[in-house]
C-alpha cells in the first residue's frame, strides 16, 4: 500500500477517489440545504436525523473528515511533486501552452476552499460538536426557538452580508476548482475515453452545485 502512494499514478488515483467521495457529499449537502428554502420543517427533521443518527455521527462523519483532510494533503503533495518535476525537466515552463489556467492554479483555488471549510467549521461544525458531545444535548432544540433549532441556526448565519459574500466567493472558487477537477478525476482512474461526455457533465456540475449554495445563502440573507 505504501508503494501505491509513492507512485505518481497511485497518488493521482487516490486523489481522484477522494474527489469522487467529496463530490457525492456536496450533492447530498446541497440537497439537504435546499430543503431549508422550500420547507423549514422538513429541513429541521432531516437535519435532526442526520445529526443524531449513530451511523452518520460515528462512522460517516469521521470518514468525511478524513476524506477532506486526505484530499487537501494529497493535493499539496501532488503540487509539490509536479513543481519539482517541471523544474527538473524544463529550463522555462510555458504552462499555458499545454494546460488551462485553472489546471495550473488548482492549488490556489484549493487554498481558498480550505479557508472556507475552516470558516464553515467555525460557523456550524464546532458549535454542533460542543452542543452534542460537550454539553450532551442531543435534543435538537434551543432556548427561545420553537421546535427544532437547525433552521434558525442556518438562517442566522446569513444575516451578516460580509459572511454571505465570503460564502459566495468561496463557492465561485469551488466552481472553478470543480471545472477542472471533475474531468481530471475521471481521467486519473482511466476514463479518458469519455472525456468529451464528461466535460459537459463536469461543466454542469461545476456550475449548478456552487450556484445552488450561493442561492441558498442569498435567499436566507434577503428573507431572514
């Protein structure tokens, strides 16, 4: 297994697999958050189920965190390896001749997304961990809020226009990251023959998913 990660192909395949996992999670996350626009009650119920289900909390959630950390660490490793290879092979690297701007700057869009994840953890995940695992409150309720608390917590975060702007900017960078990363991941696992078809699907994914999250943030900002 260690030899697998030491090879260039092995690292790219591992990176691709973690990307697939995170893209599936994004769809699931977008679906649940979209419920907050159409039905606060259903959003509360689904969020409470996800937040109290033992399988989600003690199995899937740790896997998700490991997947996020692995994806970013592997991304930095690949960037370092690629830079070293270019410096070794070329006196002057004209990257624009062989690759798109986005493919050459995946690391920077990744840094912005990583900063956003930290903000997102501060906004939602850390308070949730504090409530359930430190305070021991798994009721899903909050003083002063009728019913379950999740909808109120979500909409409260989008009152501040600066935070909404930060979220929107982060999702623009996510779209740019996905625009290259989607097809790149499939190529890394040997699906290069489907490149043309995957490009269209990848473009749609890279536009619809980030726009969906931006819409949710703006919707709650203007309707809170």
